[in-house]
């Protein structure tokens, strides 16, 4: 089950994407970069919020509110997450989590998370790229599935 904060984040983004998708479909290709950049940043944010809040909820279920706050604060320092960083975080909790998840989660979802992180870093450092909105929108869908799978595994 997704933590409420992650569900709300996804719902807000999905609501905004209704408009963004419509605009991206009719705008010139050079303007799609703006929509792509927006979606990359928001999707990268989804990964960060999801990992923080899933692990925070795991700590709350097994400990108490103080432990949850501590775990969430420690993970808050982790940003620009890709699968390698997520694996390192998960290893702090249980050595089998990432191994189990890599079996359960299709490689396309993991690659989407890594691609979003790479694109986010490129945009953040002013390096434009030719990734169109449709590609990034596909990464978003795969990343949503990744987040759901991680949540289902860690806090079923």
C-alpha cells in the first residue's frame, strides 16, 4: 500500500498531466522541452518522496513515531535517486530487499528510474537534451509502477 503522501503526490501530478499532455500534443517540438523538463523534475521528486515515505512508514509500523521521524530525516538528505542509491538505502534496512525487488520489478521500470535521474541531473546543470515529452511520459508511467511495487513489497 502506498503511503498517503505518495498517493497524494501522484494524484496532484496526474491532475496536472491531463493539461500538460494536451498542451504537449499540440505545441511545437522545441516547446515540448519545457513540458519534458517539468515532468522529469516531478517524476524525480516522486521517487524521492516515495522512498522517504515508504521507509518512514516501514519504521513507523515496526517502531514508533520518533523512529519514523529519524528515518525520514536521514533519508531526506538523499536526493537525485537512481536504482544504485536506492539499493544502498535498502541495504541499510534488509540485505534481501533489493535482490527480491530486482526479481519482482521489470528491468524497464528500473531503467526508467535511472533515466529520470540522469535527465534530472542534465536539466539541473543546464544541459539540454533531445528527450521528447512522450518518452518522459513513458518513464513516468514506469516509475509509478516501480514505486507501487516497492511499496507493496516493503509495506504490504
